[in-house]
C-alpha cells in the first residue's frame, strides 16, 4: 500500500522509520506517521524550536503532536528542555500578560496585574513594577529613574529643571532680568511674575 509506505517513511531523512534497528528504532505518532528515533530526538529534543504546538512534519499532515507521544518517545532530560522552551515561547507571545523575573538567575514568571502597579514573582520574593519592569522598592518610577542616572546627568537635570528660570506657559528659558518683576515672554508673549513665575493670564 503506497499510503502505508509513505506513513512509515521518516519525513526528516526520508528513510524507513524502522531503519536498521527495527520497530525499536521507530517513532509512530498518534497521526500514524513514523520517524526515525534519532531524527525525532534531534528535532523535538535537541532542535531550536520556536513555534508551538509542534506539528507533524509529514507532508499534508497538520496534526499537532500529542503530549502522550512526546513523553513516550523523548528522554526525560530532553522533555524538560522542551517544556522549558514551550513556557518561554508562551511568555514571549503573551508579553502583555506575563513577563520573566528581572532577578538574575531566577527562572520565575510574574503575571502582570492590570489592577495594581506591582506584580510578584512566582519563584523569588521580588516585587516588580508593572510600568518599569524593575524592582525599585518604595521609590516611585520617576525617583528610580533619577537615582539610576549617572551623577553628571542628575546634576544637569537639576540645573535644567530646578535652577533654570522659565516662562510658566511655554517653558522658554531666560537668564535674568532687571527692575520690575512684571515680565513678558519674548516667545509666547505670556505676562508673568518674575518672583513667583506664575502666569498672569495676559498676552
């Protein structure tokens, strides 16, 4: 039977699935397609798999591989590696719901809690900010970003945001002024007080 002959051919190497080792060398999935055991292990157990679920490689077969088949034929060490790859694939494809723990060497995953600013790792005690995806303790996001900057950059930010005089309406910087505190911006014509830097509502 031509169909049975095709089903018993390994879709990886196109040799009879039994090879020289007989039935012990063959892997037959629930879809009845056969693989050489070495080819099956190299593909499922050792290959760089990026797409799940695993689909049978036989031409015209779109059947997803069943976990019972994988457990039956795959060595336990390769099975653990495959499970790890499938979890990593799921997290990457659902990055709006799950993320990997940011703690070094931690294999944990945390679920992004849309109703809270914080998420909790499934493995270690770390608490992760959903907005920044870092653990910044009791600091706010802005405080953490400021504290993480190099000293020179923090100094420049202080000079720019705190020590530089600016128009309260358009934020145009100005160096200084003489005389009356009633000032007028030369960019947006805003009238403002030079002492309190408050917009007087005049143009």
